[in-house]
C-alpha cells in the first residue's frame, strides 16, 4: 500500500487541484457512460485515488495553518469543501463503473445528462493539413468550449492547453453550450447534435434521471456561489434543493422498476447514476453547511474559485445591457453560464434565458471554463470583479 507523506504545499493550490480533478472526474464519468468508453472510465478511478491523496495532504497542511480560534472557524469551510469535492469524485467513480461493467443506459437519455445549458460530445479531427492548435480550432469555429480531453490512439491528455496541437484522427471531448459544441462539430464536418428526452418509450421515468443530474449540477454551482458571495440565501436554496433531490431519487427508484422497455441491466445502470447523483447533491449541501451555521468562509476559497479550471465570477450590467434578455447577451456561445443575478440586494437564482431582462446595475454570477477568461476580462476587469465581490460579501455578511 502506498504511503502519503506530508509535503509543504499551500492549501490554496491543493484545494484548487482537488476542485479541478473532482469535477473533471464527473465530466469524464458521464462521457464514458454516454459513449461506452471503458478506458476513460478507468481514468476516472485513477483520478479519484489522486483526489483521496490530495485530501489527506490538505488536511495536514490546513491543520498546520490553524493558529487560533478565528483560523479554526474559517478553516471549517476549507475542510468541508475538501470533503465535499472528495465525495463528488467518489460519486463520479460509481458512475464510471457503469461503463466499466458494460452497463448501458439508453443513448437518447444519456446524451442529455450533463446539465441544463451544457452538453458533452466528441468529435474526431479530420480534414486538417498538418496540425491545428485547440485555440485555432475554437477561433475558426467562432465558439468557446472546454476541451475536456484529447484521445490519440491509446494516449489520453486531460484538460490540454489551448496551444496543444491536434492532428487528424485525434478524438476531442467537448463540453459547452449546445450551440458552441455544435459550432465546433460543424466546423469539423459533422452533423450537429440534438437533445432528446426519454419519450413515450420510457414514459417520464428517465426524464426524471436527467432532472436529477441537472439539479445536482445546479446545486454544486450554487454552493460555490454561496461561498464566493457569503450568501446565506443561496446556501438555503442549496439545502432546499437537497430535499427535492432526496424525494425525486426515491420516486425514481420506485418507478423505474415498472418500465418494461428497459432491460434489467439498463435499470441497474440508471439506478447507479441516480444514487451517485444524490451523493453529489449531499456533497453540495456539505459545502454550504458552515455558512448556514454562521461560520464565515475562508478567503482562500474565493481565490480558488477564481483560478480553477472551471471558475465562478461576476459581471455587472451597464446602460448598454439594459433591457436585453440573457439569451440576447450571447454569453452561452462564449462559454459563460449565468447562475444567478443580484438585483437591489436580492437574489434571482437561475433566471430564464429567454425571458429574463437585465437592468443596469444587475450583477450576474457566471460560471465559465478557463478558456473563456479573456471574454470575462473584456466584460469586467479583474480588479473590478474583486471589488464587486468584496462589496457583495460585506452586504451579505452584515445581514
């Protein structure tokens, strides 16, 4: 058995690495189920072991960094976040085992199981003369997506840099809005993908599985948002959604057994995913527990959320944005997902893209991959984002 020995690595770096790896395992796990990719599923299990080791190192480092009562109170949020990200990677490993055990779920349902605004897809590079960098591919496609992985033969490169050179035959794993992913796929000469629900064949049961996945993804995003803004209101919303997931998962387990169109193995696969999704929901609730008990999040968490591969930040609306819907802002195609809007000191969680109109002074909480950092910087300078976040934190914590 391998031994974990203390190494002097900063808490922020360890926590950021844990967050990056844990959500990467979720993306890869769902990809492996959708496409039956056993090799990438096994990669998830290896990454999960890495998260376990980092969790131990972080616990040691955080313990050494705690010198007084104030440090201890703030460090609770770090410990909880680390435990939650570890739990998320554990749940991802359970999802990946669906592919390893060759248990398939219906393809038309699997394709919808990443999130409300995001999809996972793959495409094989073709028609390229020589090579093309990831950055060039996205520029030529006029879209921004997260290239989660590149497969070249038996070799897999996770979260490759934009300068990574692609050649014909490489398989890219893409994550982003449906429009953005389709822009890249179309540029490569493939037919765009479309969403499909469970349909009459399965009734509403497998649509419930998609809802489970969507809600748990939202919960994790909102949990991070609550920590960034120190918002008890958003933390309470996470706790409410956790109760909803519990009820939904229980109903799903009862109803799926009666669906005659599914084989026993398909039912087992769907049940595994549902149970793992509930575990992710529990992890999201774990993230906000300290905040709900009146413990202030550690400042290092805001830095982690700003520097991770998948980031959360703020953009303030001005007069030029007044009256536009979220869809008209065009953020999705540029890789930005709006999680919440702060207006006049109140929170609007997940407003509808097609009908919600922004006002000057609204602050949008956005999630985006590192590939969209330049887009966010152009919309709101980093120093301005820091000031906006500090102002919201002060308002929320005073309440």
